[in-house]
């Protein structure tokens, strides 16, 4: 393995020490198809105006859809949604199969279950190396106040019982 590959792996491992929540981010592509993917790069940016960000890999199949999106919805997953995280990161034909959802802002799919959801207008894109950073202006949000799904060191974790099997 090249030195760079080892460094990249070590860099990922070091980044993984930072615990995050897990989100599913949804939008529509140019043809109106429902698009969704799992992301843990979500973070808050500004309270007034209400701004959030996340980053999408340029290699991701959903990249064009998100880069061209006018709106997207960020669902913070709850502790019981490990399988939803897996489904939206998988290669399955239809990531929305058996997932209850409605049409939200601009027609984007909004999942029925979550801990919190932020519906956004795409405010601005920034280049971020092999990712693009999407800044979203929050136009609606909801908070079910359910315990969150947590991701740490490449595994899902429970806030009370760190490290449960992926
Ligand atoms: C917990 C978790 C967090 C992830 N976070 C991100 C992220 O922030 N940005 C990203 O581009 N991909 C992220 N991914 C990977 C994407 O979900 C996955 O690569 C993508 O859905 C695969 O899509 P594709 O097969 O359509 O390219 C994450 C995956 C998991 C399981």
C-alpha cells in the first residue's frame, strides 16, 4: 500500500475520533427522481440567518443531483434508525423502498421518522477538495427530541453505551 494510502486511512481514522450524529439528506434530481444519502458531515453554521452545511463527495452517484439542487432536507436520525442509515448508504435500487415520506419544500422527499429535520434552500456551494460543501438556508425545521443515532470511530454508538455493533 502506498504511503499516501496509509496516510489517508490514518487521517480517516483520526477524523473518526470526532463523534457525530448521522443524517439522511434528500433532494430531487433534474428529472424529478427522489435522491437520498447518508451523511455525517452535517453541522450548524448560523442562527440568524439560519444556516447549516454538509459536504458531498464528488465521486458520489448523487453528486450531480445535490450540486444542482435548489432544495434539500437534512434528517437527523434517531437511535432506532441504524437500518435507515445503512439503506441510504447502500447500493440498493430504491433507497426509499419501505421508507414512509411526504413531499416537502419544493417537492423534496421528507421522511416521516427522524429526531430533527431541517428543510433548506441551497444557499451556496463551496469547493472542498474531493468534496463540495453545501450551505443550506433553513426554511422549516421540526424537532421530535428523540435520542440521536451517534457515529464514532466507524461505528454506531449509543450515548449511554458507547460502541454498539454496526
Ligand atoms: C455514517 C455515514 C456517514 C457518511 N457521511 C457522508 C458524508 O458526509 N458525505 C458523503 O459524501 N458521503 C458520506 N457517506 C457515504 C455515503 O452515504 C455513500 O457513499 C453514498 O451514499 C454512496 O452513494 P453512491 O453509491 O450513490 O455513490 C457516509 C456514509 C455513512 C455510513
